[in-house]
C-alpha cells in the first residue's frame, strides 16, 4: 500500500530517493518522508500531504552529501494521516530509523512492555513500536544491528516490509519482509530497495526478489541475503527485467484492473490483519466497540459498493439477525425515508468521495442516526463525515472498474457480521471461529485458482466475442454478485448485460431468451442450487446458451460449466467474484477496449 525506496551508492541519496518516491506516486499518498545520515547525524524529514510538501521542506535544507538513505510514502490503512505518523520513525534514542509497510498485530502488547521500560512514543504507529523494540534488542546484541533486527522480528506478529538504518553504520541498510512486497535492485557501485520496481527502474534492471522471512544487508558495493530467524545465508539469483516504466507500475500486468484482480488474495489477508484474535479466532473491531449493535441497519452506497452492501444484507440478516435495508444513495437522498433513531447507517464507498453517498450520510445525520463509513481511502470526505470508520484496507485502486475494493468490502462486511453476531449472541464462538479459519485459508485457494480462472475467462471471451447481450443470474447472496458481473461487463466491454435474481427471470426477462442471448449463471453447491438449476432448465427450453459458475460433481448440464473450488456458504463469493471480474476483463481486452479507463466513467463520482 505504501511506497518504499532505499539507496546505498555514490550519488546524492536524498534527491534520488525523492525521485523514486515520485515514481511510486500511483500508489497514492497522504504523507511522505526520508531519512539519511549526514555529518554524523541521523536526519528524518517528513511532511503531511503530497510529495511536493516534502520537496518544499527539503528545498530549504542542505541534503546533498549523504550517499545512502531511504524514503517512504504513506497511504494510511488506519491512524490519521498526519506528520507525526509519517515514516521514517526513529527509536527514542534517535540512533535507528525505520520505514515500514504493513501492520504489527501485537504492537499494543509490545508498546506496553517498552513503555514500562521507560520508552516514550511520539506517534500512534506500530512502526515506532517496532523500531524501539529493535533498539531494545540492540542492547542485548552488543550493537549488532542485524542480530537485533532478527531478535525483534521473532517477537513481531503480522505483515511487514521494513528498511532500517543506523547512525552508527551510515552506508548500510537492512531490510526484510513478510507478506508485503520488497525487491532489491542491483547496480554497479550502488544498490537499491523498493516496494516496487519503478522505484529504481531508471538505474538498474537487475533485481532480486526477496521472499517472506528473508533479510538483506545492503551497502554500495555489496548485498547479502539471510534467513531472518536464523541469520543463515540464503543464495539468491539476480533476474533481469525488461519492463518499461508503465509495465513496472502495473507489476508486469497488462492493465491495473488485471493486477488488482490478482491482488485479491492479499486484499483478503490485509483486511483481516489486526482484526482476528489469534488465540480465539474471534473478530475484533475496536473502532466500533463504542457503538451499540444496531437494531436496524440502512446500508447506503452506489455502484459496486451498493452490490457489496446488498451481499452484506444476506449475511447480516442470516447470522447477526439484524434487519437491513440497502439503499441506492442517489434514491435514498431524495426519498423521505422513515429513519428510526434505533437505526444506524452504514455508508460504503471505495473512494470515500461519492457525492450521492455523502448526501445520504448528511440526511441520516440530520435525522440523528449514527453513521459508520466503510471506506478504502483513509481520511476521505466520507471517512471524515462518518461517526465511526471501518477501513477496508484494500490499498489504492487505480483501475476505474472497481474489483479488489469490492473484495475488501465483502471481507469487511463478513467481519462486521461475525462481530455483531457475537456481540448480539446470535452466533456461537465456534461458528465464528469456523468461518474465520476458513476465511484465512481462502487467500491461498484463490491464489492457486486465479491463473486457471483467467484461462477459462479468456476461452469464454473468445467464444462470446460477438455477443451483444447477456443475462446474469444468481439467487440469495449470489444475486448481488450477478448484478456485479453484469455491471463489470457493461462498464469495460460496453456489452449490454442485465443482472437478475434467478427466480425473477420467469417474470419478464425470459421473453428475451433465444440462441443469441446467453445466460451467465451462478449455480454453486449451496441451498439455492436446485432452484437455480430449474431456472436454467427454463433457459435451455428456449434454446438459450448457458455459462455456469459451478462446483464439481453437481448434476448440472450446460454448454459452458466453469468450475470453482468449493467454499462454505458466504465464503464462495471470494471465488465467484474474481471469476466474474476476469470474464469482464478478458471480454474487454479481447475486444480491444480501454480497460483501465472506460469511456464516460470516472474513478470517483463527485457530481450528481
Ligand atoms: O467510490 P465508491 O465506492 O463510492 O464508488 C461507487 C461507484 O461509483 C463505483 O463503484 C462504480 O460503480 C465503479 N465504476 C464500479 O466499477
């Protein structure tokens, strides 16, 4: 989510680091900072806001003699985006500085322990806790930074990419990662670290991809990789990449949309970070602890976020027994809705800037209802206007067609259901823990499935390239996914598509069915299967061609069965959704459409 660059070499480090941060700008910004050792001093310069604010600060300083340094752009996942929370963070002695992407899940316990030892903290971040923990370990390792880092990591739980520097070793950087990207660039008389390749692409195309649990020690003339836990050396190979800057920004994918679809396993992991009690597998959402469990919930959203809300309705009613209404924000704001004071509004928005959703929030507030914002962009207008905020933690979404943001919204809605279900007593500890542990296994299942899902999507795209209209069908929680499948296809391939509740089809759309009007059905192994199957028989009776997302072993005979791995109940959505997105993506790409910037659409809709 955040951008990282580290440099050891022969050039002035600070301008190079800032320029590298500029190339990571597409990842989003709320603050940025650099650190470097100059004249025996470890300097940390940070600024809130866009990179230009940091550049303005640096312009008034003499920062040209340091030849190693590091920089960070923050795209906050939680915690207010202000200068004191910006990276790098120093330990309380001021001898170490760290930049960190990710979340240290047990930072509260570590912070309490360090506070008891007299350590004072200047920020709200887990990163400052980590650098102080490393400083504490340094006392026991006689000043050996690498051993101290290894010891500290042994106590840190969570996901991270870290770069560390010390005033006592001005030409050295240490870096490590777990479940957060970090790559090394190998140059001549200079070496680099980056969260992404564009950070250093103008200087070298020779890269070393670091794996989870590896630690690197970098100087201008050397780099060595070790296992972070045992410090045993690890042999690595240098790969030469041929990407241009644009391809590098897209991580080698052809489009941001494809990259974002493939990021969804990580999105699920990130959404869970810090929200599951490791001992009990119960959901923690401390940001909502002060709010009583709603007696009634009004979900207000637009577009894809509306579909996520509709999916949430099925879960919240079934498991948490909360009555839910889901409202299209542009309708809600102009109705005269009956809003009882016992109700709560949940506004869902990726961008946090959608004008209609914002107007819905204002209406709810004027009637005295508390508002929860489920947003992706930290510090966005909707996040600021809401009384409570739950961040979906998907990272910057660049493609106009929303994909990974919806995945994160579904994950957050599932967590919300379990959290309220437990508080209300409608769910047992065991049933929650069961769903949580299955959710934790999903990223790997999805990761393994994505390449073959993409291949199937491309096959289908070629087959249907001349089709002008599609019907998407689903029942229960798969109905909102059918709506989303149709929306994705419409917005990026410009092919007409209707999403329908499968049972509604016989009340009208069935009249459209003929051999040229295919149906795309979600027919999974769940309680709705027999009903969906009989709807599909009705389609077949009218010679309609069918694609069905389904599971192996089901008694379903259609022209294009598309098999998904099995998942329990609502968790199947995390596999169905990427398949629908990939179908739309491959259709649009095959037809040569502008996938990332479809005509007439904007990423955030701040007009009526
Ligand atoms: O940022 P928001 O989630 O509030 O945006 C809502 C819609 O504008 C958005 O989901 C839109 O439908 C996307 N183009 C869908 O891909």
